[in-house]
C-alpha cells in the first residue's frame, strides 16, 4: 500500500464513542472510514498507555461478522471490508482498565482500497485519539506500607485501618491498592481491592 503518502487522500478516519474513561466501564467504539472513489475498506485499532505498553483495557468483539481480535489489535474480517460500499463503519466494545492508568491513546489505521485486490492504488490513514480517566476527587489520601511475606501457595492477610473524619457526612467508600514484589524483584500491581466498610 505504498502508492500514496500516509494521510494524503481526501478521505477521513474517525473514532467515536469515548472522550474520557471511567475505570472499569465499558464503551462502544465506532471506527468510520470514507474516501470518495474508493470501494473496499479496512482498519486496525489498539490501545496503549504513556509507556507505550499494549493491552490497556480489553477489546470485546460484538460484531464477529465484520470485526475480529488479532492479539493486540482489532481489525476487519473479509466480510467487514464492505467491498463496493462507499465507506466502512465498525463497532467494538472496549472495557477500560479497573484503575486510573493515566492517559490512554487509541491508535487507529484505515485502508481505503480501490478493490483491485492488490496493494496498489490504496490510501492509508492513521490517527491517534487520547483519553484520560474521569474519576471523582478524593477527600484525602492515606498511604502505608506493610511488609509481609506471602508463600508460594498463597495466604490470607488481614489489616485494620482506622479512619476518622470531622466531615458532616460519613465515608461513602474507600479504595485501596496493593502492589506485590515478586521473587524476581518485579512489581505486580497496583491491584484495586474491594473493601467492606464497618
């Protein structure tokens, strides 16, 4: 697909369905591609964080006729090339990470092909769309470190944390995260923990 420079056509590639993300929420994303004079269509989409790591959130295929999961990417199927149509539109569900991992960038590419079934005469488009977490502000933040050893077979650890407030309303919720240092020295986490308020 080297007939024309990237993004040199008269068409457009767009992503809709998300402007920010709430950790743990699901979003229906729509990728649309059009370019007058072209007649066959393809796309790829992936999500990365600021460290350029794949796998931020999880893509779920909701239209298996026209879309498929290809390891780190989602792309079109053969039926999803919409051969002969004036454009292509695809939908996929994306579940946001369960914690705020910072800005996430969706990398989207589109192939506006001419339908001659070779790699000549096609226009390639590439766009990025960055979203940030939309989380409620915290009343306060408490950090503590408990150095415990967990055997390979696993263990149950109990902690008691006492919080007192002079606010006129009681606590509505408490979020805690745990980070584990593995035997090889690597960190695993942070993991959001579900808490019971008593």
